[in-house]
């Protein structure tokens, strides 16, 4: 979660700084992504990004498009409610155009209209700073995710914190709404 749709309401100077930082970071990290064969993707209302940030993002995604070891997906100008509303709007347009009937709308239809329909559902969400809230993040995809709250604040979050979160997650019995 690099920049939420709610972050647009922050002071203009802060948003401009964050967008410059994003563009600079994307340009600087392409060699590292290439070295480790990481493919960069992004979800969100990307059309809202300023031209310089969108250009840097597009360049980084194109440069890493053939990489195969891992996918890094940045949530930029992203909000879970926005994503679901955008999916519903696209489905409504398909119904209005006659490409889809209302009877054909199901959970798979909605999932296929999300920002990254090819991405698997989320297994675990790790929240830093001891936060226990959803924060409008991947509301559809995280419907059966396990949440792990780590007290460490993000800038100090490191490998030991990640390992602690994964140990916590591994110790859980996942039921997916059923009975074990």
C-alpha cells in the first residue's frame, strides 16, 4: 500500500513530495528489480497520478514485464471501496451494452473486474504500528485473510518483524467459513 485514494486529501505540498519520491524511487529501483527478476505491477486509479509519476511507473513496469521470479504490486491511488465501485460500474456498463445479463453477475464476475483479476486472494495481511483496522485495503481479496498486527512502526519494520508475523500466521488454523 504505497498511496491510498484517501491520501489525495493530504496537503498539496505533501502529495507533490510523495509523487516526486515515488517517481525517483521507481527510477532508482529498476536495476534492482531487474537483477532479482522481479516484475512490477500496480493497482489503483493510476490515471490520477501526475504525469511524471505515471511515466516513471509505466517505464518500470515495461522494463520488468518479462521478469519471472516474483511480482511486486504497488497499490497507488488505491482504495478497496473505489476498486469495488469501479468493478460494479464496469459490470453495469457491460449489462447496459448487452454483453452481460444480470443473471450472469456472480462473485466470479465481480472478481474478474477488479484491478488485478489475475492476482490470487490474500492469505495474510501484516499491519505495522499495532494497527488492527482494514484501512480500505483489498477488501474483496482479503475477505478470508488472516490479520497479524505487529507493534513496530513501518520505518523500523524489518526482517525479524516479518518473520514474527509469518510465524504467527503459520500457527493459525484457517477454516474459510467452514468447520474443521
